[in-house]
């Protein structure tokens, strides 16, 4: 789903502007806005073929996460070791990932722990969650957001269908097309990949005056790029 911003908002806004002078990033960013949204369904394709302009492949990310979840179920692995092994497997496939320190992210009233694995002007990959629960609204953005539940329960209600409750557990995946939003409750942890106009998530620091965490997330996002 989407916990609602993701790389700490202003962090991505700053990264995007720093990269604006790059013709390559500008071209990638321009192409990223052309993604056509899919209808929300549990069986919706997790990745749209033909969008190889992105460095991240959500289908491969999902396959890696599922394999690691299966391995965890066989070994009764504790969470710290599970996250460490998951990151190692992801980094083997995507060598440009970085395991940054945890920060706290506050957005649209939803507060949780956030670890940036990768961030650019047009895509990101993060781990996000909390053991005490996260409640809030996703917001509406110019990007597609794909989520894998790693642990716990993730409940959502769509703006276009508020009477239906969607409940997801470990191993389930969710898709939020660009331009749509929903409310959610997360009691657990997710792996989230956003692709498109990442800079549309920037208001965090303005709304919540959370300069310390925003600076940390900005720093980690920029480190992913250089």
C-alpha cells in the first residue's frame, strides 16, 4: 500500500531538484510520468512489462521477499536476522542498494519507523512499519506504489469503495495506482517500492516541522544517488 511518504518527502524533493540538471535523470523522470495505472486487485500484475527505464524491478523484489519469507517460516527466524538476510538478497540482485539507519517518518498523521534502501528522483525502496500500529491516509501522488507485507496485518479501505475492507497478511502484495488514495492501518512491517514522480510526496517538513528526521531521510536519499 503506501504509508505515505516514503523517503521523507522533502528529502526526495531536494534530491529531485539536485538532479534536475542531469539530462539522463530528466529523461527518466519524464518517462516515469507515463506509467498508466492498473485497477486495484489482489491479483493485479505487480509490475508492468516494458518499463525497464527503472532500476528497480518490483516483480523481482516480490520474488525475493517471498523466498525470504518462506525461509523464515522454516527456521523461525527473528526479525533482525530476517531483515538483514532480506537486505542481503535484495542487494545481490540490486547492488546499488544501501542499508541506511532507521528514522521516524510522520506523514498525514501516520508515524512509523522507516529505513531507506534506495531513492532517486523517480523511484524508491523502503522498509516501513511499527509494532504499536500506524494509522493514516496514503495521500495522492503522481507515482505507482507497490507494497509487500513482511510481517503483521495491513488493513485498507479505498477512496472509491469505502465500504469494503481489504485485509492483508505476511506475503501479500498491494498496489496503489498514481492519482488514487486510501486509508490504512498497519500493525507490522512492509517493503514498499514507489515508481513515478517521487517528488510529489514532499510536504512532510512543512506540515510537521520534523526537521531532524527529514534531514536524515534527505541525507540517506542523496547517498543512494552518489
